[in-house]
C-alpha cells in the first residue's frame, strides 16, 4: 500500500514533530492562498500520464547545475519523484530512493527528486539537515511540475529507455513498491539463466506476494534442438506498431525486446495481446503473455 500527501496536507503540518522549519510551511501557505480555485481544479480535473504514452518534452536543472532533457535520457531510465520538504511520506521514502539510485546507476537509472513549489532557501535549508544523494531539482528550474501536474506527494513517474512513460505511483510504498515500479522499465529484473533441456529461468527470482513465479518456456513447446530456425517473434502495440524481435524477455508487467539492435522496454498494458498472440501463432510460435504481474517469465 502506498501512502502520500495531497497539496492540502500542508495545513496539517502545524503539529509536525520532525523538526521541520516554519519557513517551509509558510512557503507552501503562500503558494496555496492565491491559487484557491486553481487547487480545486488541480485536485479533480488534471489527466495523469499513462503507461505507454510518450513522455512530454521537458527540461530540468539540478541544484548541482546538471541539465537533463528527454534527449539526454535516451537509452537510460528516469525515475521522477515529486516531493516537498513538509511531506512526511516523502521523508520516509527518501533513504530508500537514495539507495535505489546508487544501486541501479550501473543499469542506467537516473533519479530526479523534483521539489514542488518551495523556495530555494527552504529546500537548501532542509537538505543541510537531511542530505540527499540523488539529483534534486527545484520547480523554478524545470517544467516537469507543469507537465505531470502531481496531485499529491510523493508522486513517481518512470520513463523507460525509449522515452515513454513506463508507469506511475501515487504515494510512498517503500523499497518493495519502488522496485516493482522499476521492473516496468527492466531495472532490477533478475538475470535469465539456462536450464537443462533448453528451458530457462530467472535466477533468484522472488515475488512480493505468496504466489510462486511461474516457469514458462518461450516460445512454448520448443526445445533447444529445433528442426529449423524460428522466424522472429512479433509484438503488436495498441497503437498499431509492430516490432519483430530475435531476442526478448517477458516479465509479469513488461516485455524487453531487441529489435535489430534497438532495445526497448514495453509495458504489457501497451501491448495488443490478442493481435500479438494471433500473429505469432501464424508463424508457428505459441507465445504466452503474463496474466499475473507477480510472476517472472522467461527470455528467449
């Protein structure tokens, strides 16, 4: 379960015992007062980014002066955290997020912690007492707040290596929840190892529920000793785009393919499952698409 703060939570920090300075509360109050009607509209009418959508064009400059854009993230995975210094749930996720940023930097993960509508002095004062190792961005130094319009904090947006929104999360969920989100873009996915008889399995695969990971051979029914080479596997997206892949890995919530050297991670939600299975059936490939997000599937 994820826990978060809406914009109105600023009113509830009057008795906060975490040592937060009154200046931070004042910044939020100053921002809220002239935007009363707008706040109501924001909380009820804005569209949240959907998995499979192309991420909107954005720019971001960190407190250290590093600049990021959609183009600079190509080939990498971006995890955006929208947060505020007055939000207790943001603080609870802070060490978890910093650890994840360090752990998966080698897999191309870049984390941007975007503070929403607080002054530079407030954020820097907070960071002096509660340092963060991930990249911190102020609202004045980015258009990300406008583009994604978070309704509460923390709010996470995951952008895959192709520049598409792989998933979002409302509220703090801790380590397991963030790792589950990252798997939508192929980050932290267990390595696939060979097994006798040509089958494969995900090494050390674990699930967050009591459901055991299901072992599926892809393509179904084939062994290592094929009478003739199989044609490429085809994946049909809901947009109508068709991708052919010689190599791919299917997880419970995404498929990672290598289409002629172009590696892409596609959320299962973005796949036209019926058309994909039908197209592969015509090629003699009985492709099986995950039905349970907790299951870890095989690569081919």
